[in-house]
């Protein structure tokens, strides 16, 4: 009788305990993802608003393509700026966590100084690249020559280039605040930046009138909002009460810092900027393959598709960050691989549900969102078909890209190395360019340009997902052997 009671109690206890643990994982994943999702959605809103604000100018019917192209150029500059600042912040955070406050202050000053110097150098090189002919790598590498002939686009490019300098400064500031675990303040600063930019964009619309806002106006709105955060950055960084207060008079040139800084920044730039540069090269390929007018039209539709699909994509991506945090914490405390796999599985389930919601949203509201963004534009039947075609393939990224990101995030959290992410980003770009080239050269008569563009995205994402799954299986098997 006693044994039966023990068995019954054991049987009742175990499922309840497992259920509690599982529900706890679901709850923590969602809670940790909320601030990231809020930031990503605000960021996405800022991108979407630009297409609405710019409207349909009488003088430039293909403005959406130019806007899409220049947005990608901005992402290239921004990724370089963030990578440079990120390298310094990693080194500062290490010393700060080890209670080496004076060393952390010195590293902060060095990180701030070298980030400004390198960012300024990049600004000068690329600014001069549009005024004079520079050799090979720099000449026309970022801005396609077709856009250089557009004064508004060229000025927008230069403003974005200058903005990236202040983004680098802001990234140092935000990174330092994150190192102090001031997550709410960091979220506030990021949302403030986006909100101010949106308000300024609407002010330009109010002043200029509907369909009269230029690309330059949007670029200035972005510049002023970024500059505002830079003023905050200077105030906090040089404040006497700040743990990381910069004092240039006490700077000590540390050889270890310099060596580590350039090594880390190189790795980060290769990982982040290479992917964005690759996407920029794809945009250039589109312009080259389909001539400027048609290519620009395709880029415009692709940009609007990204706005429509990006709502749920941003929400899904927020779970990569929360998954990484939970996996890292679990391994640092318990070394429980079974629980980390459970965290990963639940993250996959959540993002799968979000992906289904995204597809339903695209199906029922996709065209409505498009017409809301462009109320004064009349879309030709061919253009609407192109929109649906690209959207069909783009929405697959709600599963292919998101799952791949979750897989890589899990491996990075376990290995503490981002090399695999760099490799897969390179693979994704090579596949995308190769697919687009093959489809254009061998299936030009069978497929429309929109189909070629969308299909190249879908094929490359599917291949990368299968490669990611293969790497994941190998990684799990190796972990089993070690244990």
C-alpha cells in the first residue's frame, strides 16, 4: 500500500513540474521578447512612414525605388558604424564587469576616440568618392552611377553618410548604458530617436504639402533625430557622475586595446556590414539587369513588400534575442543541454505561429496596407501582380529566415562564437546573386522580372535554411558525444 502511494505521488508530481517548467519557458521567452519587439516595430514603423510621407511626387514617379535603394545604402553605413562602436563596447564591458573601473574608463575614451576617427575617415573617403574618381574598390562601390545623376538622391546619400558618423557616436553611448544594465533607458532612447524622426517627417509633409516631400527632407529628419541623441550622448558620457566618464587628458594608449579593437571590429564588420553590402550589390544587379527604369520599379515594389511583410517578421525576430539570453543563462548556471533544446523548440513553435499570422495578414490586408501607404498612386495590373509575386516569396522568410536565425542564435549562444553567422550570411548573398543571375540569363522569357526577383529570394533562403538545419544536427550530435 505504501509503495502504491509513493508511485501515485511521483506520477502526479512529475507532469505538473514539467508543465510548470514548460509554461515558465513560454512566459520568459515572451516577456523578454516584448521590449525587443517594441523597438523593432517602432523601427519598422519609421521605415514604413517614409514611403507614406514621400507620397507620389509629380516629377518622380519611381521615387519608391530610389527610396528603397538609398535605405539600403544607409543600412550599409549604419552597420559599419555599429560594428566599430560594438568592438570598443565589448572591451569596455569586460573590464567593467571585472570591476576594473579605471581601465574601463580608459577603454571608453579610446573606444569613443577611435570610433570617431575611423567613422570620419570613412565619411571623407566615400564623400570624396562622389566628387572625384577613386580607384577600384571605392569608386561607385556604394552609390550606383545612375543615382549619382539625381541631385536629390546624391544629397540624400551624403546626408546619410554624415548621419552614420553620429550613429557611431550614439552606438557607443547606448552600448555603455546597456553595459550598466539600463535596458529601459536604452529602449527609451531608441524609441525617442524613431519618434522624433517620424514627427519631423510629418512636419516636412505639413510644410511642403502632400506629394511634395523630397528624399532630402526625409534624410534631414533622420539626421536631426540622430543628432538629438548625440547631444544626449555627449551630456551623459562627459557627466561627472557617469561610471564611464570620458577624460581625454587621462587617456593611456593601450596596445592590447588597440589590437583587440581592430580585430573585433574587423570580425563585426565582416559579419554585419558584409551582409548589408551584399544586399546592396543585389540592388545594383537589379538595376544592371533590368535597366534603370524597370529595375528601379522592381526595387520600389520590393521595398513596399518589405514594409507589408516586415510587421510580423520584426515580431518573430525579437524571439532570437530572448532565446539567446535564456540559452546563455541556462548554460552558465546549469549546463543543461536538454533544457536549452526545449527553449529552442518553444521559440520555433512561437515563431511558427507568428509566421502563420503573418501570412494571413499578408493575404487579407497586404493590398490594403499597400494602398494606405500609397493612396495617390495608381498601380498598373502588372505592378500589382509583381507585388503579389514578390510578397509570396518574401513571406516565406517568416519561416526560412527566422528559423535559420534561431538556429544560428542557439549555436552562437552555446559556442560563444559568431563565425558560423558570418559564413551563412556570405552564403546567403552568394546564393541570392547567383540565383538572380541564372534566372535572368536562362529564364528571362519564361519568368517576369518580378518572378525572377522573388524566386531568387525564396530559393536562397530555403537553401540557407537546409544548410542551417544540417549544421544544427551536426552540432547537437557533437554535444551528445561530449556529454
